């Protein structure tokens, strides 16, 4: 089992590829559709996700796709389950398994992720449907007097429990502790919070006997908050991010697949590129991507729910995937966007 987990985890970050997150919940997907006047129906969600999974050539840049519960149960118009379509394209199917965040009792302004109840049974079902990895997101907010020790520890413990259950089921867990970009905090405050969170998460993973060779870490980049007037350069973000990881992430982890977290498509690619230019030769883990909006958004804006727009939307999706594969090689440039 441990060999299978390790080989799947390695495959998820091999070949300078990365992960496509297409696991938006109904409310999140609904918000994005509403902005573009796309009807918020199950049929439209199915059509949109079919457009993504049938994009020709996507497997050249994408190693794995994170699906939502609804999506892994859906099929293409010609009756092929999405997980099968992805597998045929050389893309490993995965599944988001957390049940979203709720207010953390006794900790105003902080959240805990729910979904551990019944998770063992859910994971067994997803394995039957073809999933080979899973994802769980914990969120950490920087603000006045937060993140608190209690919030960090509660989320780290929950992530570790989830990871242990995944490995028991034969699934590689993506461990996603996200320090949010919301707010006016500085890059230094994000750096301190991120390091604290990562140290606590890996401590809990050790306590829960999680095999580090069989996980993927999905962290935030170290960034100033969106409302902070001082925004560091691409190179400064790359340095702060990788230096923080070097202090807190064990070398046994095969890959770090960054979330985009609300960054623009171009900035997310540029920052990932700078990390690989500056650190690829000496980082002990692959520096990869697990982007959602930063890959999907341009395609969604072209598609707008219209069948006639599918080929152009797929081209835009493939373009963003190619930009991020180039960023993994340290070969991305602004000229690629023209």
C-alpha cells in the first residue's frame, strides 16, 4: 500500500505537470455562473465540466483533476463517466471530500472544516468510482489577534485525521492548509502565520502516522493581503514562499502544489515560475500547481454556457495549463500571454 501511495503521489507532480482543481461547491460555482449570467442548474454544471474534461491535449500539462461529489457521478453526453474520460487522457481523477467550513466554537472570526463523520465509508465509495487521491481544505484567517493557537491546532488535527483515513483507503491525501489572502496583513505576517501552520500540520501528520511520501501539500503562497498597500515583487514572493517551506516542510514530501487563492491567472503563473527559476535545483520537493480559477476563469468567460463557444473556451483552458507547465520548468514569460 505504501509503495502504491508513494508512486501515485510522485505521478501527481511528475513531468512538470500540475493539478487542475475543478471541485467548486454548488454555491461557489453558482456565484461564478451568476456573474456571467449562466443559469445555475445541474445541467449547466455538467456541460461546463464536460467542456473541461474533454479538452484535447489537457493531459500534456495536467497530471490530476480534483472533482466535486456531483462531478465524479456525472457522465459526458455520450455516457462516459468523467473519471473514465480523465483516466483515458492520462489524468488521475481525485475528489474533494471535506464538507466545507463552519465557525469554530469559542473562536470568533475563525473557521474549522467539517466532514470527518462517515468519511471512511465515503472514501471507499470514491475508490470504487475511480478516484486515486482526495483533497481537504482548512482555512486560516489573519486578523486582529488571529490566527489563534486553538484554530491552527484544530485544523491541523482535522487535516491529519483526514490524511490517515485517505491512506487507509489507498488514496493519496492532498493536505491543504490555506492562509487566506483576505485582509490588509503584510507579507511578513503571512510568512509567520504560514510557517506556524505548516509546522503544526506536519507535527499532527506525524502523530497520526501519515506516510509523508504518500501525500501532496497544497499550501498558499506567502503574500501580503489583498488590501495591503505594499505588494512585493514576483521574486520577493517566490523567496518568502520557498524559504518558509524550507523551514517547515520535510524533504520526504514528494510535491508542493500551490493553490492560486484568488490571484490573477498571470500573477499565479509568474510567481510559480520565479520559484522554479530560483529554487528548482535545490528544493527537495517538486514546486507544482493546483489551480482552480487561475486556470478556469478565462475559459469560463469565453464559454458563458454556449455550446458554440466550447472550442474557443477549451483553447483558453489549454493555454493556461501550458503557461503553468512552462512555469514549472522556469520558462514562463509575459510574452506567452500575447
